[in-house]
C-alpha cells in the first residue's frame, strides 16, 4: 500500500467519520477521570494516550520520548489523529487499516467498553530509528447514542508474542480471538505469521550465515537484516539461533 492510499483510507475510515451530538459529550467528567491516570506509575517503556473521535485529536497523552518522536507539542496539536500516519512504517500500512476495521466492526455490532485489541506495529521514532511496539486499544467512553467517543491507547516495546496477528480480548468473557494482520482472516492462536522476507532470513540464519552474509545474499543493508532478526525472535519467542533452528524445524519452516 502506497503512502497516499494509506492516508486516504485513514482519513475516510468510518471510525473517524462519526457524527456526535455535542451537547451529550461531558468533557469535564472525562477530564476528572484522566487525572487518575496521571497518578499511576507505569513501565517507563510504556505510554498512554487517549484519542477523541469527536474532535479527531488527542484528549490526553503522556510526554514520553517515543511518542513525541522529537516533535513539538504544537505539531501534534495541529495534525491531531493524523499523527498516527506519520509514525507507522510503510510495511505496516495495511495492518494499521485492518486494526481500524476490526476495532470499528466490533464496536458497531456490540457497543461495549470491554474489548481490547492488541497488535505489533513498526513505529518510526526518528528518521533512522524504528521500534517494534505493541499497541493496545480499548474503548474508554461511549456517548449516549452508543457511538465510540474516546479510545484509550497503550504503547510499549514489543514483549507480547502476537506476532503478525491482531488479538481481540474480551475482559468479561476472557475470550481471545486472533486475526491475520494482513488479511483479517481468523487464525489459530498458536500460529505465528512470518512475512516472506522473514522466512528468507530464518532459513539463512539456521544455515549459520552471519548478518553481513545474509545482507549480501538478499541485497539489503545489515541494519535491515538486524531489524528482521529482531522481529523474528520476538514472534518466535526464541532467544538464540539454536532455539530458532528447533522452532523452525517444528514449524516446518526449514528442513534438515
């Protein structure tokens, strides 16, 4: 997906085009609730922000360096919800749109505040730095017409292992549902989805090739291979090349 197509889909997405009765929106009540968030101590690698779907702006965000990405507050205020589009790496454009689709569909069919959606996304922290982050979305406030009004986001360095899946968790029933992040098809929770390039890298790692040798074989930079390796080990839960070899054999990614 190209950048202009991604931006067009984002701007025109149903989630960002809801019509609210502004007289029903009690911002003062939400403001009081937000103060409770500021008193909590969170993991320094995690930050919270709240998106206001009425104003299409951030109602609240922690001044975390990963979120700010060297941007000024005035810039974030000016671009509002479009700040997301500046930070998502192009390889995850389709995933980001699919998350919006799934989040919107769940809310339309059963408006409630007990659904949490989790997924991993590549975030541009600077021109030269990309972090694999885990994002979690949860409805925070629903208006009197049962339209989604405020969305609570949590973002942290990738530690969960949902890989290329989008996980939907119901906090009441405790049920977990998984979707392929690229196709939105239902998948089994035990299946780990690797991209075609990640599979290429796995096959070369398990043959004993170094980062430099893999980069030469695939005609990419060493930093690109390091980035793929980071994603591979995060998704597979492996800690070293030997564990990755056993994992890859069991999953029939490679054969002896």
